[in-house]
């Protein structure tokens, strides 16, 4: 879909002109007022739509009126959702040229308008033998051109991440992630199993040893002269999670291709970073492997030694993500960066607490955590801070090692965060648990079922704000 910023969309020949109606007000198109408002008593409640043809009396073939709800309750988030709904309706009608004429909407909202349109325009039909030709080809808007251009790039990164997370595990292997990362045109280093052994990554490699697929440790780097800040992004990269020897039930394994959604997010961010050219040095780090119950699989009771020398008693092989992140965090903290941000589909406990509406966040620096929460809010995502109290470590205590990899079932998201903190040294750090937001089992607001690209918008905007 190509977005074109114009001065007057009502003069554009289009299949559909989308106009907005605030509740109990009128639109800018008299035809819509006559039929929708006056004759059919269309109120304009948020998300309601009304469609009417123009019968060749105007340059646009149809008018789509979309309710914006009460003016005082309107927000950029509602604009994003409404724009997505309008585009989905246009796709159902196989409209190729759509124009948005929105009255009473601030041009500062242009980013969310654009993001909403691109989220709605997304499909993953790579493996379908018959593909629908229902994409909107041209979208005309009156908006802030700079914000639209920026949002197009962010949306492109989201699409990149969604495509990668929607891929089956037979395609999105550790080797494939390494190849994709290597093709981004960045300074990229792919570490082999032997090289990881030399670096002492015993926790990461233990998880990988039950699979026939070779693990890959990926380090992408975006560099600029005199960076204002140096940030490391870590994405959990379990390309398939069977649970290992503590194997998952079949129903829980069905969507475990998405356990690399955080890795997809980081690769998505790095895929567009050069085009946005922030004055920030950014490292993208992924410890990629499968967690499988092969004959060499690590076992409950095993003692692992992480890169920083700390020992871990394996309490449950299905708590594997934190083990791979442990070595990735050690590695990132040695890069001389100012901040480390890790993302992971880490705990079911976070999903129980927050559902699919918000990601959990915690960290060792309150300013970093609050800044990420605020950036998420402006970007159209929700982060909710969870505690990182030292008492959570009590349940991780081991009789024979420095710690166990799981503890009590209570406070599981925070317990996992406290575990990760043991591998963070001398750097500001935030951990984002996207277990509930990365992959949807059914459509939600502007998103269809499947991968959402969780975290991409927030991380890119956070980097640009530096």
C-alpha cells in the first residue's frame, strides 16, 4: 500500500472516501449527513460504520462514515483502531484507492493513522495456494508528511517482524535467523556452537543440545559517529519450544513457533534502523536455538554454568528462555553500552496477570523503565510495571548451585525477572515480557489472529527519542 499526502482528498478520484463522525455531530460531507445522520439516525458511536454510494455524482464512488465516539474521549489510539477498521472494510470490498477526509483530528495523530492502516493491510498468505487480491493499493490522506514517512518505516519493521514470527518453525530456524540478520547490511557477527563454548555460554548451549539444529548466537550492530547513547537490544530466540524433557501438552505446543517473537522484533528493528538513522549506537542480540527433547537434551537436576560463572540448577527444562537470555545478558553487559533492554515471550504468569492487553516490564533503573512505559503509550502499546523485589529470589535458592531456573508458581513473572537480574552487571537494564501480546489466538482491535510485532514500535520510537 502506498500512502500519498495531499492537500484536499475530496478532489481525489477514489473507490471510497472515508469520513469521520463524532458522536451526535455531523460530517464534512453533506451526502453523509443527509442519509446517515438525518435519515438513518447514525449516531457515530466509536467503531460504527455506515456505507453509501454516490451513484456517480462525485469523484469518489462510495462514502464510508466511521464513528469516532465522543469528541472529548477521542485519542490517537482510537484513531489507529478506526483507521484499521476502515481499511479492513475497504479490503472486504476490494477497493484499490481509498481517501481519508478526517475533520477535527490533529495532524500530530498522523503516525497512528498510518500505523493503523498498515496493521489492517497485513495478511500472511505465503503458504496459501490461492491468494486474495484485496489489498488497498493507494491511500490518500491529509496529514503531517514527516510523521507519515516515519510511520511507514516503523510499519515496515512491524510487518517484517510479524512475517518472521508467523513463519513455521521448519522455516524460521536458528540458521535462517542468522542468514536473515546477516543480510541486513549491518556489522553482523554470527557465533557458532564452538565459539559460544569458548565464551562459556553454558546456559544457552544446554538448552540447544536437545535439538539436531545448530544454535546460533547473533550480534548485529548499527554504528554512528559520536553516538548520543549506546543501547543493546536482546530478543529471546527460541525458534521452537517443545518444553524439552519437561514436555508441553500438545495444545500448548501448537503456537510455540512464536517463541522467537522477541527475536523477530529485534531483527525487525534492526532491519529499518539505517533508514531512520538515529544518532544512537544499537546492538541487536539473539541467542537462537530450539528447545527439544532429543537424546542429548539437558535434564532436570543438571547444573549449568553461565557466561559470568554463576551456576544454575535446572528445575524445569521448559523454563529455557531465561537460560538463553542469561548468557545473552552477560554478553551485552560486556559491550560498554549505556542500556540493555531484553524482550521475551517469557512467562505464562505474565499472561495470567496482564492478558493480551499489555506487556510486563521491570528493571534496575526506574527512569529507564518509566521512559519505556511512556514511549510505549505514545506508540500505541501498553507496558505495565511489575515489581523486582529481592524477596522473589528466595524461591530460586538451590541447595547445590547458585540458583534454580524456576521457583514458586506465585509471582512467576517477577521471579523470572529477578533470575535475569543475576546476569546484569554495571548497566541500566529493563526486561519486557511480551508473552501475552506477541501472538494473538483471535483478532483483537486492529490486529488479526497471529503475530503482532510486539515491541517494534516502542523500541524504534525510544531509540529515535534519544
